């Protein structure tokens, strides 16, 4: 497999960076409750007029804690697929991951083209197993890369504690300031592997929900409840980052706690969704996995519906 992941043991200057990044920031959470509560009313996200992410955007991945190569490949292939050109041979297995991401190009400014940047492995957990605070997560993102035109995704392994994980959030995206004079704004996000700590909250619909209407769990498309669940959070957070990077883009409700591109469509993955039912999806005939988008190499993903600003509806691919 083509593999450009780099080992970077040098996450050492974290302590001073933690101080530096206390200048941060506002963050918008991907709330577990929102996963299964389909909103009955039409939602309108207001455009607050602030800067959105457009042009070429690099997504750096920081794997914190133990991830298997197979788990990292699920995530990296997803990011690589977001702005990938259509495959030379049209396959019939379903809509592309790139067509899912294209909904973000309907927002003001025309959206961003994403490419996979550096992949950092912090398997030894430079800040310990946790609990990590939001400031610690910001510091990790800062150390891994903080420049305009990049978003760094901090992904924590199943046994890493991050507060507050599970009870109020499956992940979060935010922005902070860095650079020589602390003036440059950069974006980052965090998503955790919920397999051990809260699959019922953050890996729905691949796990029985902790509350709400009970439906049988779906088979995850890559056979990994935690990582396939984490990809849902990552997808939602990337869409929120692109369309509301600095807290003054598209959202409804309270700044920092409002509904964004994906959270406005919580619980919706396919057509005909209702509370507890994620919608009509495609099924892999071999694995039985449920999916709605296909990435590079034919890899399958289940991705959340995104709010379409041209129709004010949640757009599903299937
Ligand atoms: C974005 O990247 C593409 C492909 O690498 C390149 O052709 C294009 O010029 C870049 N656009 C900007 C605005 O830098
Ligand atoms: C994590 O963040 C807290 C503040 O939220 C700070 O007190 C602590 O020193 C940080 N831990 C590390 C290892 O940097």
C-alpha cells in the first residue's frame, strides 16, 4: 500500500505549547445525543458571514495511543477519498466519498479541496493515557502542525480518556492561535475511538444506542465498530470545520454549541430516516456492512447526511 505515514517522536515541546495555546478558542462539539435524534422541523443554518475554509486544505492526522495499521488505513483512506477524482472505471457499488464532500462546496466560497497531509504516530502517548483536557488536545494538535491551510485531526485510541468524552461529546472541532506572535488562526479537531468507553453513544448505528428508540445495530462497513464510528465523527467534524471554522460561519443556535452542517442532520444517513432509524442504506453483499459512500480502492464508509444550503434540506446520497 502506498504509505506516507511518518513517525514523529518529537512531540516534546508540548508543555510550553500548552501554555501558548491557552489563548484558544471556541469549539463546537459533536454531541452524542445528536446522533439519533432526527430533527422533525426543517433546519436553517444561518450564514454569519465569517471566513470559511476554501481552496486547498491539508488534513494532518495524529494517532494518539494504539491504533493498528488496519485502523489507521480506514481513516487515512477516508481522508484521501474526500477530494479524489472519480475512478477511471466507474463501479456500481455506490456514490463516492468525494460526492459526499461536494455538498460542502455549495456553501459560500465554494468549499475546500482536501488532501491527506502528514500522519503522526504518538503510540507511546506523550501526554499519558489521560484524562486529557481540551487544552491537552489543543496542544497535541498544535505540536503536530498549526498553519493556515491545514486542519490537524487528533484521533485518540479506545483506551485513552479525554474529558469530556462520551457524556457530552464524541469529538470536537475548534480553532486556536499560533505562530510567532500568536496571531495566526488555525483549525483542529479531535475525535475519539468510542469502542471501549461509549459505543452506545458515539458508535451508533453500529452499536445499540444507550437511549432512545432501540433498533438492531448495523454491521460496520470496515468491520470495526469503534473506527467506523470514529469516521462518522471525523466526517461530521471536517464538514463543521470547513463551513464554520472560526465560529462565525454557518450554524444555527448558540455560537460554539449550535448545529452545523452535519449536526443539523443528526441521525440521518440515508433517505427515509426517522428517530432510531438511520435511513435506507446500501449493504455489502459479502460482509453485510451498511454503507452509503465508496472511497478509493472501493473502501466503504457510512457518512452522515449534510445540510444543503441550496435546498435547506439534509442531503442523503442513498
Ligand atoms: C490546489 O491544488 C491543485 C492540485 O494540486 C492545484 O492545481 C491548484 O493550483 C491549487 N490551488 C490553489 C488555490 O493553490
Ligand atoms: C493538560 O491540561 C491541563 C489543563 O487543562 C494542564 O494542567 C496539564 O498540565 C496538561 N497536561 C500535560 C501533560 O500537558
